[in-house]
């Protein structure tokens, strides 16, 4: 029997989940632009490094490709077949009309690296369609978020609420009519201000105006419901956050090669007596005279920081005490579940890549700025702001439209070992969320306007039409993008559980079968939901559960625990234990409502997956920006 994860989650009672605490929720710099713009993130003061074979210096601490020419005293940034230039990296950028021969050569190398199979990039075949309008480039070296509004804000009412939302933006921007305050959702956190220009202040998810909980599912802005305390969406997001990705690790063959930039340099892990290697791309902990390394969601151990390393069978107890101020906070969410002489069963929950339960909702990132390592190489650390992180009930956290615009976009590549997005091997999906009237996540729709987004080219121009939508292949951060699936020797992802992308309602409807409306309790009693209420199975008949009696078919004097038998020695068909007194109408109604909601979520997920067809990356750094539309297992 298969059951969708949506249906299972929807029927679970809200469990007592330990939430994270001591997060930093101060607002980042919130930049609002009424014209096309893109935020270029640099992690602190630009770090320049000489480029081999060129007379350029590259900005190491940015996911954007930026170089400096000492001879011309000018900066250059490469996008999608387009070069930009500026005299001051923090100043005004403009499109470079005639790139030099050296820049053209560098561009060829970049494109070749982005297309190792030799295929022509989508962006090159569409080069003639590059828009004349080039977005404004806004550079920041401190935490910031960009809100792009297509012209002046168009405030639109939300049905059955006293809320207005800004229709012509991909971001979540609201105004509460009663208080006349503005609200913005960033990385799962709410910020409020009396003016759109700020200043902004953090608002706890359970301190929002009640109107936010009244936003209808299926409306254009229902994506925020996962960030509103007490809603079904927020409860389901919390339950989602408890589901681990698991793997079987062969103790004989699995190992790791730990890198250091020079000799290991250890720093204190906040909240513990442990120390960690600040100059390694992996998480290396020293506990007394023992060393532990977390790599791709697996714990390793060694008697030396240089190895050799073997699969660990326990993790340090102090890991549970790591404070969110520590760079290595995310390893709290990597576990060892079981051990045999041959196999170690490991797993990680979404906290490993930055999705945390904070109070009554989930948020992205801890809010702290972690100092990256830079010696002869640069190792970035997880960030909370700057990438327009939004929660999607079907793919989890993903980078939304706003952190890339037109030919300017982030470059994933394989250059960094983990870094800005949390753990190694993980790239959050890059997708839009339906803000321009395409319908909410919890209803139908999920499609942008037929002509593309306002102010952009046609809807089928990758890179400068609509943003790449999530792939339907299941590579999202809930199902796919499983870091255990990286073909690592000795690691077998646990895929025994059935996929949930298209099960349940769709298949039953296709086969003409009636939807399952039969339930059983822990005592073996069987119930059926009807138009008139609940029936309970009594012998070979269904009887109204509210009026059901014990009947004469069941011999209550039988204390042996075995079925009553007829004179022929066969078990009587009417002798199954029955306990009408255990019937709880409220509980049965809750189970039924949960099952109905789960079926709806499954169908919406399938609809989302179909509408989010795969799209090739338009010149991103070697890895598709597509995320997964499929549901997690």
C-alpha cells in the first residue's frame, strides 16, 4: 500500500517539536527599487586574487563573476553573454558595449566550462533576443535584501481580510489597513514599518495581525501561510522539517579526504568545549584528542586531523549544545541512527542546509553573519540574506526571482565546497513564486502570465524572460538534491520509501476507483465515512457508529486473545473484536479532514510539478538553476 507524504503529514497531530532559539532577527538592509534591478552580493570587503593567464584580479568572495583590471582601473562583471563595467565596485554599473579581446577570450573559457559536453548554450541561441533594458546593479557588502516593484506599488485587496498586497512584485509585501503598517516577509521572517522606506522592525510570527491567518489558500499570496503562526500550512512545514534524508554507509569503503588551507587552525565552537577547523571547507571538530568530520551528511572520525578517516559510529554529545552563533551550527542536524558491523545508518534533516523551526514557523538561516575563511583560498560560510529565500510547500526553500535578473545572475558552479547555502553538495532550487496573479501554492495556477513577467521579454526566454522554474524531475530540496545521491563510494541513499509526487488521488481517479474512505483504529475497529456521518463495521454489516452496540456476535468472555470459533473450528466472520466505546467523532472527523487535505496537497504538488517544466540554466556556473517540483520521499 502506498500513501503520499502529503497525506501522512496532514493526518499527523501537531507534535511537540523542539524549536531553535537565540537566532538573530535584526532586519537586513531592505532596498526597494521601482525599476528592474539585481542585488550583487559580496561577502564583506572585496577580496582580489590574481587570475592565472590574465592581467585581471578576481573578486573571490562573491557568487557573481567580478574581476578588476588594474591597468584600466575598472571592474567587469560577466552575466549571460553580457559584460558590465564600473569604475567603482559600489558605484554605477553599465553594459559594456565593446568587450576587449581579452574579455572575449575569458568569456569563451567561461562558456566552455559551463557547457563541458560541447552543446551550445540556450542563451547563445537566444542572443538576438537579449533585451535592451539592462537592470540596475546594486552591490552590497553587508546583509541586504532587494524588493523589486514594477513601477509604483499596485495595492490589491485580499478576499475576506483587511490586507492589501503589492501585486506588481515577486516579493511578499503587504499593508494592514487597520494599523496602516507595511509588512514584508524575508527568509521566513516578518518585518514591519509605518513607511515603505522603513525603518523596519522584526515581528514574531505569532504577533502578526490576525488577518494574515485569514489569507485564503489558493489566493495569490497564500505562500506566506507557512510563515503565519497557527495555520495548517505552518504546522505542516514544521512537520516537514522533521523528515530526514537517510543513507546506508559502508564502514569498510566510505572515507573522506579533508582539506586545509595550510596547517589546521582551530577556533572555539560556541556553547561547547569543542573546537573546529576554521581553514577547512569541511566541518572538522576536535573533541579532546579525537577528531570528527562531517562531510556530505556523514560523520567520520580519526585520531589525527590529517586522517586516516573512517565512518563514525557515534557523534560527540556536545554537538547538541552548539550555539547558533557558531559557523558549524548546522551539523547539529546530522545524525547517526543505527550501526551494524558492516553499515552505519545516517541521516540529516533540513536544518543541515539552513531550514530551522523557530517558534511556531520555519525560517531560513540563523540570522548571524559568519566570518568566511580567506588565506590562499576562500571558503564561504552560510548566509541568511541576499538570495531572496522563500518557502514553497512542494520544494521547500529556494532562491526566488530577485537575486537574478535578466543577464545578471548568480553562478553556482562546483568551485566552492558548500558555502553560502549551508552544506556541501546542496544547491537550493531557483524558482519563482506565483505573485503576478498566477494563483497560490495551495490552489491551482502556479503559472506566470502568458506574456512573461511585466517588464521582461517573452515567457520562454531563459535568463531574460521568466526565471527558470523548478524541474519536475524531483531535484528539489525535499525530494531530490539529496546530498547522499552524489554517487559517493560506499554510500547508498535510502530510497525504499515510495515517491509521493503523483500517488493517491490521481491514480485512483485514473482507474475509476472510489477514493479510500475506510479507517481503522488501534483496537482493530473499522469505520467508513459516508454522506450521513460515520459507520462502523459490525460483523458483515455497516452500522451507524454513533448508535453502534456491542451486539451478540462477539463473546466478551473470551479472554484468551484468540478469535472465537464456530463449531467447525473456523474463525467466525463476525468475531473480530469491536469496541464501539472507543469511537471518537471529533478524532474521526480530524482524520478525515487531514486525509482530504493531504489528497489536495498531493494533487496540487502534481499540478505544480507539471506546470514547472524543466528549463536549462542560462549560463549559470556549471549547474542548473532549476529546483525540483517533485515531492520529497
